[in-house]
C-alpha cells in the first residue's frame, strides 16, 4: 500500500497557558471541535496544560466551560502542569501568550525542543495575528467570549498550516 500524505500524519498538539483552566482548555476544545467538524480528528492528538501548579486536577473555570457549552463544546479536561517529557511527546507546543512562551523556552534543552514552541496566534490570519491570547481570569464573561472567538480563529489558521505543510487536501 502506498501511504498517502494524509495517512502518515499524526500530529500531536499541546496548548499551554498559565493555569490550564481558561485559555488552553478553551483552545483545546475549539481545535478539537474544528477537526471533528472537518473530518480530520484521526490526524491529530490534542491536549492542554499549564506552566503553573495553581489549578492541577481542576476542571476548566466555570466561565470557560459555560462559554464553550454555548457553542456546543463540552470541556472535560482536568488541569495538569507542563512536564519536560511533553517536549518529546508533542510536535507543536502552542503558547497562549509571550510569558508562557518564555517559560516554555526556558525549560527546553536544545534547539529541537525550542523549535516546537510557538505563539499560538502566529498561525492566525488577519487582525490579531502574533498577539497574545488575553488572560480572562480576572475579567468578565465578555472576556471569556472574546477568548473563545480568538482561539477559534487561531485554530482555523493552525489547522490550515498543518494540512498545507503535510500536503493534505483541505476541502
Ligand atoms: P489561564 O488563566 O492561564 O488562561 O488558565 C489563569 C488562570 C488562573 C490564574 C491565572 C491565569 N491564577 O492566577 O490562578
């Protein structure tokens, strides 16, 4: 059997923020929903974590879950902290903001690990590209809704990037 580009792709993606209860679970949920709807779930493994220990074992913030639920996305992830072995286990380590990115790069050993760390919104198209995903923790429901919109937009750009890079047709 000749492998198509698609059958060779199994892309492991880790979304990272500080607490793993607001932005990165929202991104994990939005990206998982997107690949399910587009029929690309079999090509990816998706997870999220935080750089801190603050909320280990907790479900996502109730405001994050409520915002996702309104879009038909159920968040069941429990917070965990980033660990060194994540550098080996994931292909893309997507930081929600520059502070997370800096913390991750400080943990990396060598160029190969460092190169896996990207600012998530680098993949977004149009306005907001290369910005931080704003931390909504001390904000209002409106801030959580804005985060949902941002991580959904950036997910579209990231999916397109990975599919193009691997020669998968994006219908
Ligand atoms: P996240 O938001 O990094 O998007 O999960 C935060 C959650 C908790 C805290 C800060 C940011 N905290 O300081 O506890």
